[in-house]
C-alpha cells in the first residue's frame, strides 16, 4: 500500500463514487496526503464536503472563475492556474471511479474541465479505476480508447466482474478499495 505519498484523487460521476470516500479515508490513514478533484457530475453522487472532511484539504471542482463563480468559492488556493499546479503536485493521480466519459475524454486529448486538463498536463503516473455498466465497458469504442490509453502508459485497475448497480451481473464493477490499495 502506498504510504507517505501525495495522491491526487479524481472522482467522476459514477454510482461507485461513494467508494472513493472510503479510499480517501484509507489513504489518509496510511499517511498519504490526498487532494480531491471532482467533476461536476461527481457532485451529484457524493458531496464535496465529504471529501473535504476526509482528506483534510479543500476540494477542487472548477477551472474558471467568473462573476457567477467567484474564484474564492471555486478555487480553494486562490490560484488561477490550478490545472498546472495540481498536475505538478502529486506523486500519483488516481481516477476513481473512472467513468466511460473521462476515459474517452482523456483518450481524445480533451481538456475541457479541471480534471481532464490536469490529466492532460501532468507528467506523473495516472491510474484509472473504471466503474460502469457492462454494456458501456464492452462497447467497442471504449475498449479501443482504453487500449490506446494503455499503450500511451496510462494504467488501469479493473474493472471486475460482479453485481452492478443497474441490477445486471457482468464486467464493469469497480474493484474493491482494499484491492486498489494493494495495486497502487
Ligand atoms: C444514477 C447514475 C449512475 C451513473 N453511473 C455511471 C457509472 O457507474 N459509470 C459511468 O461511466 N457513467 C455513469 N453515469 C453516467 C455519467 O454520470 C455521465 O456519463 C457523466 O457525463 C459523466 O461525467 P464525468 O465523467 O465528467 O463525471 C451514471 C449516471 C447516472 C444518472
């Protein structure tokens, strides 16, 4: 298990996002520093307050400030270039859970939100922990994108086979937190 490292945890909009809270807690318990970046959709599943409390750090969610979105509400550090500073900060970036959407965005080289911009910018190792319906995971285009990312040096943990939140049994289930901790 990783100890004493700086872990940037990217949380995306999957029903498995609640498991990222247990992961945050376990990483902190082992003496790692954890900073969480959430996509807009992730906040439908788990509140930023949960990750803020468990990590002991502000949660990062937005790339831009605007009159409707003042920087002191969206940028905890007050910096305008967090996609750069947060890309440099960690020893490792863990995207957990990773949706089909974030995998495809990264494979396409997109940088249209804070998390995808950080992933595109960073020179640090990036690990995806996919979680999704088996139809999504087995989709040929997503499989092609995943293979491209693996070839480019991105790592994947899972997904596992098992019971899925949509009520199906199949491949796409997020690997359990204990296994993720072993693998990283
Ligand atoms: C209840 C619910 C559960 C979802 N679970 C997943 C999931 O487990 N995996 C996934 O890839 N998408 C899932 N989605 C769809 C994503 O939330 C959607 O594709 C979203 O745009 C992902 O955005 P993000 O990757 O930027 O967080 C779910 C949507 C809903 C409404």
